[in-house]
């Protein structure tokens, strides 16, 4: 048996028939997903190569260091169209193989998805 060295996360906008109760990260359930990367520059690569071209705003004046979490904690936070908070983080003290960012060539979400972002 071969074990994959990668993990895929598929995050989709909520279908119209399920939007009667919108997601909020402070309700019971998922608060946010964090993806650890190997270098500090990987965080910036996600900002330049994924967020900026799609007009996705970063939260909390990120990317930046968050010393209130731990020393050397450098991250960018952003939301998907349904407001699930996502984080890409590099931790200086815990550097090492984690998730290597790859900017996908897959098509962007349907037109208007960004406009529905809150």
C-alpha cells in the first residue's frame, strides 16, 4: 500500500438550498483551518499568487507576525466565500515539512462568488 504525501482540501461555496442558516465560525463546529508551510516566504507566495489575483482580502492586517501566539508565528488569515476562516502559517520554532503551497490552475469559483463574500 502506498500512502500519499499530500492532502487535498476541497472547499466549496454553500449551495443555495443550504443557505438558510449561514456559517459562522463562532457557532459549534469548525472555527478555522490552518495550513503550516515550510518557509516564511511560502506565506507571502500564497498572498501574491492566490489571494491578490482573486481579490481576496487578508484579515487582521496580515500577513504579519503574531507574537501573541508564539515567537516566530508568521501567518495570513482570510475567509472563503462562506466566511470559513483559513490560515497559512509558518512557525520559526516548528519549521519543517508540512504543506507546500501550490497555486492551482483550476478555474476560479463561479462568477459572482467574490461579490457574495461578506
